[in-house]
C-alpha cells in the first residue's frame, strides 16, 4: 500500500500450488508468495508489477535465501565499520578518565571545545561526502575514509598539547563525515521499506556495541599505563587507531556496492532486487549523476527540514550520554577502571531494546509510535537523574533508561525519514542533510555538561530533556505531514499524464508515491 503503484489495482489471485512447490534443488520458492496481496503485510501490487517480478525471479532460489545472502554481505561489514567510527569518535570520553586533561593541561572548557571542533567538518561535509560516495562507489570511499580516520586516531594518541588535540579532532570529523549517512544511504538502496527497520536498527545499534566495547577495551588498555612512558589514555587512541586502519585495508575488498553494481550477485539476482525495490519505492535513477540542481530540489520540500529536527533533538541526549556518561559515573565515587566497567551494561541494554523496537516496528509496518515510545523512556531516565540524588541504584537505572530510549528512537527516525525519500538523488542528499543538520545538536551536547556543574549537571540534563521534547514534536509534525500528503494524493485520484522518467525524477514527490507512517 506504500510506494509506486498503478492507479487501479486489480485483484491478484494467490499463487497456485505449482508456483510455490519445491524446485529441482528441493528448496521451496516463495518469491511469488511473498508478493501475494492476500497475505498480511505484503502490500498490494498491480498485475503488471506482479508479473514483472515473477519474470525476473532467480531460478533455484528463494527470496528468503537471497535476502539472507544480501544481509550477510551488506550489514556485518557496515556494522563493523561504524563500530570503529563511533569508537574512535567517543573514546576521548574514556581517555579523559585516564588523565588526558591533566597531561595536556586542559583548562576550563577546553575539553568541551575539543569535542565541539569535531562537529564542524562533520556537519559541513555530510552532503558532499554522500555525492562522492556515489561517484567513487561505497567500497572505495568508505574504506578510504575509514583508513584515514584510523590514522588520525593514532595521531591523537601522540599529541602533546591542546592545539594538537584540536587539530586531530578536526580531521577526525573530516574523515568520519561520510560514515554514518553513507552507510544509511547504502542500506536504504538494498531493502524495501517494510523490511528496513531491523537492518537500520542493527546497524545503528553498533554504536551501542561500540560504547560497551569501548568501556571494556579502555579498562583493559588503561592498565598499559607507563609502557614506553606513555600514559594509558595514549594507548587507548593508538591501539584503537591501529585496529581501525588495518581493518580498513581488509574492508577495501569486502564493503558492498549498490545493487546495480554488485558483482557478487548473479545477473538474475540483481534484476530481481532492482524489480522488488522498484515496486516498493519506484525507479532509483542510479545511472544519473547527482547535480547541484538535485540538491536544491530536495530543500523545496518542507518535510526535509522536519526530518532534520527529529534527528537534531535526539542527538543532544545521545551525544550527551556518549561523551559524559563516564564523567557522571565518576561522581558516584568509582575508580577509573570501575567507571569504564559500569559504563558497559547500559549500552548492552540499549542494544537489546533497540532491536526489540525495530522488530516490532517492522512487524507493524509503522514508525511513528515507535519513535515516541523510546523518547518517553529516555525522558523518564533524565527526569530520574534530574530529581533523584540520594538513591544511587535508581540514578544508575536512570542511565539505563536514557541510553535505551535515545539509542532506540534514533534508528527508527533515520529509517522512517530515509526510506520515505524516493530515488538515489533525494535519498543521498536527504539522508546526508538529516545527519548533518542533526549533528548541530552534537555541538550543543558538548557544552551541556560543564565541569563547574558537577556532580548534578542540572543544566546539561535539562538541555537533553528539552532536546527530546523538540524531537517528539518534530516527529508528530512529520507524521501529520506525510499522513496529510498521502490523503491528498488518494483524494486527487487523477492521472496527471507524467511519464515514467518524470516520475523517477520526482522520486517521493510523484503523485503515485505513498509515504510510510
């Protein structure tokens, strides 16, 4: 019921027994069965679309087997890539627990400024990076950027002054700019909207795994304090940077490309993937380059700005937690090693909760309510941290709620917005814009928790709570906008005589397109 479709949708009969019987390999072919409009949650397609998909169905395989093959090639490599990206970005919070500020003689809010400088190039280079990703292919662009930010992370462990720290944080932002929107853009070009959320959430939840892994790794590496006259915080940067650079060299050969260019798929498999995505989302126009005019067209749609606000509001508490959870935990009188270890369980619970939300969202084929619920969970956590000061176990539980809520809502918001953008051009620009504008919230987060506000950090917690409110309101406005637009297009019910090429150029602005709520 969402995506491009014929104006008149005739009934399509269920596949006959011969359509779903076992083939010569003994594997049941369920491709037609998946697209039967009589089955729940499959959507409705016209006869021509159904026949087109049936015609290109790969022989001797099933849709489930093909999607598993794609899952194993696309998702794991991107998850590992982003684990390292997020780890290299936030490990400065772990390093701070091991005398980084003392060794570099950081005064007043200089630590916060070092966090902020990362976001300047990170925000500015999001859209150019996605355009370059399409030009050079994901394999080349993502692995190259990964290698470079690994090298910068190593350099971060060798700096001897505040100025050196600022320079390395700046270039870390330059090379990490393309990671997040690029991976989301790439994932979105492989999957239908009804099946994308659990893939998005699993990928995004690699950040929670990075947070948990980072705490464990930092607690272990911190014990290297004094080796080669380097304090433990330097080894955190050096070892994690070396690991990143080595993995990047290996990933050059394994990071997947777009479906149209995937040499690891058979020709029939590529055609099948293209056909099923076209039915769900319309033609992608992958063959055409992105122009400045394409970028301008995207920003004529006011819903694009709502997408940015949805993400912006959540970035504040998400980065507030990532950068300052160790500092908050240290106010509970834990040692540096205990602080790192206590930071792990909230991240682990956030991963589990995010995947639960993702599976429920895909099952319901609905996004809006699955953004609001986690936001409310995170709000509850911040309210506990704001108003409960004498109950240590409850305060610690508040950190769980903060992480679980924020890091579960973010992938749903990104998937909802990205998968509602039709075609390569609108999705490449729109996804980069959402992440780029949203990360302005990261700048706010870096100055939300100041040393002078310890141990209660009242101002920072209140700012994070406000960010969640902004995100919730933007989600409500976006849901109302797409609902109204779907209704308007249904009521219009008039074939305006657009050619297929014109519909492709319009993407989700085509009168045939229906948004997912």
